[in-house]
């Protein structure tokens, strides 16, 4: 029978030979920085940090962990209070290098890679005079924020972060890659709200006019469009109109 230590060693060597991003272990200099999260009281020591650069890196990390019976977690901003992003002896899928944000000002949506932070999203949107529902800290992961609910200063006007999620691309525990939206694999799309065990590689979020300003929603918040993009990017906007309010909303 293969011992846990040799399982780790085989897993590390498999990942290093297949992944584009770096694979970090406790003997690497970068290890302590990689496992540091916001809540300093959490002291969990994963055995492998798979710093993914591509979707196929994520799939490889999931498959390798499953094959060797290693626990998996997903880490982005590290702002989860309870340290759910780390598992003792496990494989951490670190998505923080997958942080691209592409804004489509026409549809007022953004395609946000799974490792982008709220700050990345706001910075990209600001260039177009748009913003998104985000929380109080720029370094919080946008996917983690959204999937955990996501409340912020704009919530009274535009709802929770998850209300603004229009589509997502996922890697499931069996390593498969799936697009979800209200019209595609809809059951899984709605299940994202109370969390599912998968890695969100990208998400489409709705943007709004007015950066930090109180502006009327009008029709800017209502748009019907759906689009799919290739690779790890998808954006789909559902028809949804925010409740009409008198005056500024
Ligand atoms: C100081 C502080 C301020 C906060 N302020 C707010 C606030 O204003 N509004 C608010 O709504 N929340 C707030 N939060 C809570 C925060 O939004 C959530 O804890 C969020 O889940 C953190 O995401 P993260 O990526 O930064 O953290 P992580 O610890 O990296 O991740 C948190 C959880 O999300 C999972 N996860 C993250 N990204 C992905 C992904 N791409 N695919 C799959 N799973 C993923 C991780 O596995 C983990 O279970 C705050 C938290 C802290 C500590």
C-alpha cells in the first residue's frame, strides 16, 4: 500500500510535470507566504500548493488530488474567516494568478477569472465609468465574495453579489469543466449560492453605472443578452429589472 508521504511525493512530481504554474511544498521558500491567510489564528499546513495558471492546471490538480486521496481546497484572497481555503495535508488550488477581468461596457457585464479580487474588478470597471457590487476590502476574492453572498455599499441598490452573478465556468470534483447559467445546467447555477465543491474558473458579473455615486438605475440595470465565450471565460446576462424606485435608487 502507498503511504501518505509517498502519495504526496508522487502527486507533487505529477503536478510539477504537467502544470504550467508553480507547485509549492513545505520545503520551498515561498511556502509560508502561500499559506498565509487573513485570519492569523488559523494555522493549517497543506502539503501542496498548486498555483494554477490555466483551467487545465486546475483540472490537473483536482484529478491528482482525487487519484491520491488528498483533501482539496480553493484559495484566492484568503479572507474566509474560518480558513476553508486551506486543508491540513491537502492540495490547495491557488487561483490568485488567474485574475484577468474583461469588461464589456455594451452589456455592462464583466468576465472575471476565478482568482480576481474585488479590487481587480473595480479597477477594470472604473475605466468605463461602471462599478460592481463588492464588499469593503479590495483584496477579497471576487468569486469567494459572490458565492458567500456578497454584501457591500451598493447592495441596497443592486442586491447581493450573488444576485449579480449571471454565469460561471466550473471545474467539478471529477475534473470535468462545465458552464452554468440560468439557462445552461441551471440546477448547478442555482446551487452555487449555498456553495458546491468545485473551482469557479470564471464568472460573469453585472456592472452598474455610477462609481460610488447614487445614480438612477433606469434601464441600465435591465438588459437581455447572453453570450458564451470560449476557454475559461463566459458571460451571460439574464433579463432582470431592478425594482423601480422613486428618485435616486
Ligand atoms: C476583513 C474582512 C472583511 C470582509 N468584508 C466583507 C464585506 O464587506 N462583504 C462581504 O460580503 N463579505 C465580506 N467578508 C467575507 C468574504 O467576502 C468571504 O469570506 C469570502 O468568501 C472571501 O473570499 P476570498 O477569496 O477572499 O477568501 P478565501 O479564504 O481564499 O476563500 C473563501 C472561500 O471561498 C472559496 N473560494 C474562493 N474562490 C473560489 C473559487 N474561484 N472557486 C471555488 N471556491 C472559491 C474558498 O475555497 C473558501 O472556501 C469579509 C471578510 C473579512 C475577513
